[in-house]
């Protein structure tokens, strides 16, 4: 699936290339924030 996106991105127009790049950045941001939240939750004191 990611290979198809990258292949399509390589053959797309300028705006399409930018759009797919922004999608990848957004997904990476979601993963980073999710990992940070999980780490914070694990470090919390449980009583």
C-alpha cells in the first residue's frame, strides 16, 4: 500500500506530490504524539 502511494507520488503533479507528502507528515505526527501519550501514561503513578 505504501509502495503504491510512493509510486503514485513519483508520477503525480506538483500539487499531488505535496498532498501525499503532507499525508505522510501527518501520519508520522500522529504516531509520534501517540507514542508520547503512551509513555506519559505508563510513567504516571497508579494508586
